[in-house]
C-alpha cells in the first residue's frame, strides 16, 4: 500500500514535469527555420499537399526573417557610422569648447600701460627641455622680437612671468623660460623690499640668491619682478618661496621658490609688446 | 532491462504502424489512431507512469513528424495517458465495451484539447477549424473505436505470449 502510494506520488510529479514540458514546447513554438526543416523532413517521408503548403509558408516567413535581419544589419551599420560621426563631432565640440574657455580667459588679461597683448599658441615643447624653452606660433611678422616678456594668465586673473623671447622668426618664436638654467631675473620679495636674483634650475623651481643674511624671508613669501628687470615690468608675479636655506653663509642666504606658471597646462602665452611695435 | 526493451519495442511498433504503414491503411485520408489506443492500453495495464511517459514520447515523435503546432500532441497524449492510468485495474480491460468507451472518450478529449490549442494558437492550424465537427473527423474516431478491440486483443495476446515464452 505504502509502495503504491509512493509510486503514485512519483507518477504525479512526473506528470507535472511532462505537462510543463508540453506547455513549454507549445509556448516556445518553433522558429520558421526549425518549422521549415521539420516540414521538409515530414514532406520527404510523407509527401502531401498540406506539408508542401506549410513548407512554402515557413519558407516565406523564414525569407522574411532573413530579409529583416539583413535590413536590421544594414541599418545597424548606418547607425554605427552615424554614431561614429556624432562621436567625432562631439570630440571636436569638446575641443572647441576648451579653446573657447581658454580664449574667454585670455579676454580677462589685465591691460598694462603702454603695452599691447599678443596671444600666441604654444606649438612645440620638447620633453627633454620641458623647463628650458618652448616655441610659440607668433613671430616677427606680428612684431615680436628678442627680449620681449612672455607671461600667462593665472586662474586668479593675474599675469605671471613665464619667460622671454630669445629668438624671433617670421611665424614663430623661441621662448626661454625663467626656469631655464641660463636664466636669471632680478626679483624682490613682495612687501619686504628685499632685492634678490631668481635663477633657473632646469626644473619647476627657482633658486633665489643674493638674499641679505639678515633679511626676513619665509616660505610663502611672494616673488615679484623687480624694477631692475629689463624684461618684466616691476611687480609681475614670478613665484612663491618654498624653503629658505639654513646654511650659514658670510654674506647672503638662498631660498627655493616655485614658479607660478603651471607648466603642465601651459598651452597659450601672452606676449607683452610695447604699443606701436605690434604689426 | 526486459521491461525497458519491451517498452522500446512497443514504441517502435506503434510508431511504424502510425507513421509509415498508416498511409497504406488510409482510405481517403481516414485511418485509425493507433497511438491513442496504445496509450490507453498502457494506462489500463501499466498505470499512470508508463502511460504518461509513453504518451509524451509518442506525442513528441508525432509532433516531429507532423506540420501542426509543435507540442500539441505531446501535451494531449501525456494528459490522456495520465487519466487512462488512473483507471488502471479499475476496468476490465478485456471487456470490449470498456475498451470502446475508453477509446471513444479519449478521442473526444483528444479532439477537444487539440481544438482548444488551435483556438488559442490559430497560426499553425492551416485548414483545421477548431471545434468543428466534420465527417472526416467523425469517421476517424469511428474507425479508431471499431478497431480498438482488435488492437487490444493483439496486445493482450503479445503480452501473454511474451510472459509465457520470453
């Protein structure tokens, strides 16, 4: 009796599984391709008009499906192409927007007396000479010549010293940076009236020399161009003191200063040209 | 093992009879539904498990060899096998009236179920009209019912023979 009940229980479970499988077959139904093959096999084993009709019906449906697949593929290719075009346009748009932002920033360049600003794009920067020099896309054709000061606009809207033109050609100029190891510009500590010299070190730092031994110089002090500078106008920000040498020296002490111009994002420069020289 | 072989032989015999010899037995497209008789016979003699499994296998094969909605026969023969199995040992399978009645009702269930499926999924029906009582359909049921005692007798004989000599 117990055995029979167990058998019946198994039979019920198997029945549910089989019915579910049957329903699944009906719900899933066969795709036109499968239907076509199935009907073809049927026709081969048992040829009749109904099977032939079904074959044509499925073949038509199959062909329709193939056609739509081809169309979809074609459309997909077209959309992919469009997508690529739009992506390129978007990329260009981003570049244009970036340039626009830079140009808008350059419009805020403070006006300086008796000088005119010439905006130039940096075209060449050699990685090996990153802190030594660069090339800009304006030259003598625009009235640029040697020893003109090159500055850049900082985020706070102030100009800061970058370098000076060392060579000017027709459509380009070479700019020697203030960080160049051959560069030395007279500077002073802002608000302290302490004159000293900022020498390039071939890195992002400047060596501030000739600081009087008793001068009160501390990290954080701002370095500005001195009135003795023949290139930069007096008061042009140059950098900020990072450390002061603790070595005992007889006459002077030295300090290390970081330049203000951000070397990594230096894409445009401003050349300050005396009025009348600009062509 | 012997049981499994006997089931396979049973399955193969009825498949051949229905799918390959059916066309020779057919008169104007009317020929008996041997598979339905086989499923009912299994239900009466072997119970639910054997009948529903055989119904599923027969239905699946028939679906594969037909142009109708795939799965319709599988479902119907499984259900019929299950219900036939419920009457296992409750009917006298040797009684012709019981055989005829069982096959008749099984045919009605088969026709109703098939019509219901085609009513819900009309796309595979072709010329078949769900729930339509046609002369051909009626004759098919009649032929199946008429031939049932003969098929049962043959199967009983084969069963007795195998028990005795195999």
